[in-house]
C-alpha cells in the first residue's frame, strides 16, 4: 500500500511552547487513523499542519505524493504561493468541531460554494453532485434550509457533504462530534463509518473510543506533542503499553 499521508519529524512551536515535538506518522491509502490524546496534546495542530493551516518549523509532510505547502527544487524547499496553497488544500477535506457552515447560505449553497468558486465547476454539475452528497448523508430534503434551521447533527452532516464536494483524497476530522448533544453523536459517526467502509482515507481526532475500536485501522495516542503509542485498536485500547495511554483510557472509557 502506498502512503496517502507521510509525516516526518514534524516540529511546531508557538513562541516558546513546543506543541509538536517530532511527529512521524504514515497513513496508507484507504486507511482510517484515529488520533486520541488529552486536551492540549497537539492533535488539532497536527491536523492543521497537514492542511498547511499551520506551517511546520521543521520536518515535512506529504499528501498523495505532494509536499504540503512547499515545492522542492535543487534540494531546497520553496514555500508555495498562496494560490497554490489554496489549490493544494482543495484536495484535503477538513471537518471541524463547530461545523463552520456559512450561516447566510443555504445547505445547497454551502456545498456548491467551493466547487464553483475554487474549482470552477459548472453550477449545474455542482448542484447535481451536491444533491447526491446530501442523499448520501441522509439530508436530501434539507437542500434549501439554512444552517440555523438544522440540528447540530444535521449541520455536521452538511459539513461532511461540503468536504466531500471537493472529492478530496484525504479527509481530516477534528473532534466532529464533540459539540453535539449525546443523542446526535451516532448519526454523525454513522456517516463517517460509511465513508470508511467505502475506502476513504481519513484521520479522525475523537474521544469516541467505541468508534475508534470499530472503524480505526490504526489508533494513535498523542501526549505532549509526541506520538506515545500507535497500533491496532486492540493493541492500543485493550493492551496499552504506556502509563500515559493507560491513564488517559481509564478516564475516557
Ligand atoms: P489539542 O487539539 O490536542 O487539544 P492543540 O493542538 O489545540 O491541542 O494545542 C496544543 C497546544 O498548543 C496547546 O497548549 C494550545 O494552547 C497551543 N496552541 C494551539 N494553537 C495555538 C496558537 N495559534 N497560538 C499559540 N498557542 C497555540
Ligand atoms: Mg483540538
């Protein structure tokens, strides 16, 4: 299997705070990696570096064979121009904790916005594709609703459809169910599970251990800017080797 995501020796500081202290991670094509770890361990920052929303201080990341945010010439790295960064970003879908839908746009408009404006897709084609995606997340009847008229679970499913509209090679989820009422968590996790079953490559930051057990090919436990432990769900969740993993799991299980 080829690596869809290849992260090597990534370091990231915010001022004197070392947030990522040498991250190495490979995610194969079609694989689901679930990232666990206490608050402040660097999970969101790691996801953001994969999308070049944060620049790394050292190390490098490649997605689908392309270096993220840079190009290499004569063994030197040159940062991409903003336009090329945006273009590269369209290949990676990002789903946030708080949905981040455009409040003044309908569900349909939210989904077609990027395909039409960033990818210059014909509007009719974008609409047809958006309608298919809405059916896929179970919201075919909500195309003309505004985000405020939807439940949190429905809004998050729209956000997933919006991410899929760019036909990304990789999907990143940052605690996609943390802002939801408990009874709405399942409907969002079910959509993510379906995507996993269809072979979508994903990195999912979540505290949902049951989901990790069921869906993850690999579970990554982060603490203080490092990957402390990584393995199959059984290895990491049932037979953790590190004290910090055990302590974390005893709190969330
Ligand atoms: P997690 O997602 O695991 O909770 P984060 O990646 O959000 O962790 O944050 C890791 C650390 O980096 C935290 O101490 C946080 O306060 C800090 N941090 C995150 N983003 C910034 C930023 N833009 N500027 C300064 N510090 C930040
Ligand atoms: Mg976070």
